[in-house]
């Protein structure tokens, strides 16, 4: 079946660096993608979304890029801060429910 | 702000017990979901509901059932808890919009331990 995965389970960066978290998806028919952030002991929180008719979408310090040719999604965090430390999930619409990737743990050191 | 609440943050139950996990959302959302989250496996969909008294199986429904008697409340039931159901359980809700399901709002999770 379809699956959504992330390339790396963990990513460590220094405070102030830019972070890039990657995700590959397998269902070429998916038309909506979301990035979630999950801090320790909390439920996932919406960060940013993108529809398949877009290549790029920017939020506050975050940018999502979608490459439909290679079915790749990325989340870029500018000037990463210690408060960005969390698990990040990508998700795609698969039919009537979201399909989640396994997550990348981002660790930010000062 | 959308608020999704879950009845317990931490729960410890014995093998064979019947367990109820409650989820309530306050934004009149049509769709509600139950996931479990395990290390290395990510979020896996157990059941979801698009309307009152309506339910659909997700990817891993075995050993679980659900109830949606009111729009704001979606309950997950473990008929006879087993140790392999020790996990973090997450509830989510989302409004219905033309064209499908969109952003999901999550509750804080219930960490269930079955001994």
C-alpha cells in the first residue's frame, strides 16, 4: 500500500543553522501534504501544508517544498532555535484519512 | 482555538480489563480519528468516524472498537486489554470540507500501559 517515509530518523543541528527535513511519498495521486511538529509529551501540531498544485509554500521561518516529479517533500526551518527540538512528521492525504510518516527527531544544540 | 481533549494523560490497566478512552472536541468537527503511536512505527490509524453513529476501520482495528453517540465525543474501547496494546493513543478531529479531509487537530494523547 501507499506509505510516507522520512529519509532520516534523527537530525542534529546547531542553534542558528537552517534545518532541512526530508520526506518521500509513494502515492502520486495524493494532492495534499502536511507537516506536523510533536514535542515531547504532546500531540502533533500543524506547522504548514501544501497542495499538489504548488511547489513551494512559506510560513513563519518555515518553508515546504514539493517535488512531484520525484515524489519528495521537504521542510526547511530557518535559524533553528532550541524550541524547534521535536519530532517532525510529514503526512499525505491517502483517500479519506491522512497517512503519516514515521518522523524525524530534530535536536538543536546551543 | 480548536481544542481536542482526552480524558486521561496516563492510564495503567491490567490484562483483560475493558478500557475506555474518551475524546472530546469543541469545534463542531464532523470527522474524528483514533491513532496509536509507537516508537519506530509512527502514527497508525485505528478507527475514524465521519458522523454520529458512523465508524470506519483504519489500518489496525483488531482488538478495538469505537463509539460516537454525540458529534463532539469519540470513544475508543479496548474490549479486553492486552500488553501489546501498551501505547500512546492520540485522538484527532477535522472539519469536512469540499474535496476531502484536511488538517487534523490532535489531542495531547493518552499513554496507556497494560500490565
